[in-house]
């Protein structure tokens, strides 16, 4: 390179001098690279042919994509993680994780503590509970007039006791 030659700033690794976005810089580099590539020979054959042009990508050209890209670049410069979650979501996930760990520990402890003696005690207690429950069920299925009659007897005995006092 001589002193007369100028170097295109887009081809060098120096940072852009203006506040251009990374996307526009990439587009400029692609355009410059396109100038360096060999052109097809068919363009020289007939000058009347329409020369093909590369179509722009509608996704990358959209404003929403450019804004998202700009936001991601700003977050990257600030050092924020892409997958950083809101504080509330992190706290809730931490609680859920702790609850699952606690539940697993309790289950493991319950299995570990059940020796044959404790198992026999649990079986006996379950049998006693089953024996006590059927009389309650029979009372629940009794006809309503019997329940009302019992309530009236209780009320009648309470009023007679109050009179005696």
C-alpha cells in the first residue's frame, strides 16, 4: 500500500466513528464484500438483460427487528444477561425448588424412620380409626326425623333443668 491509497474504514477492525448500529455496519461490510466478489459473466453477454439484485430480508428490515437488535446490543454492553428473569419470578422458582427439596427430605426421613415396631403401631392405629368410623357413618345415614326427635329431647331436658334451678 502506498501513501496515496486510502483504506475503507468498514474493512478495518476499528470501531465506527459515528453512532451507527451494528446492523448497518454489517450491511456495509456485506456491500463492500459484494464488490470484491467476481461478477457472473452473463452480464457481459447482453447489456439489455435486467441485472439481478439481492432482495433485502424483510425480517431484518423491519423496525421491530431493528429495535430488538438495538436493545440486545445495549443489554450486552451493560453486561445484562439475555436470560435474566424478573426478581419475582426468580423468588417463586427458588421457593418451589426449596419446597420440592423439603418434601423429598420428609419422604426420605419417613421411609427411614419406619422400623417394624413403628409400622405395627401405624397398622393398629389405622384399624382403631376404621372401627370408630362406622358408627359415625350410621348416624349420618339415619333418617332426618330421628335426628330432629333427638334434638327435641335435648332441648326439652335443658329447659326442665333450667326450671329446676
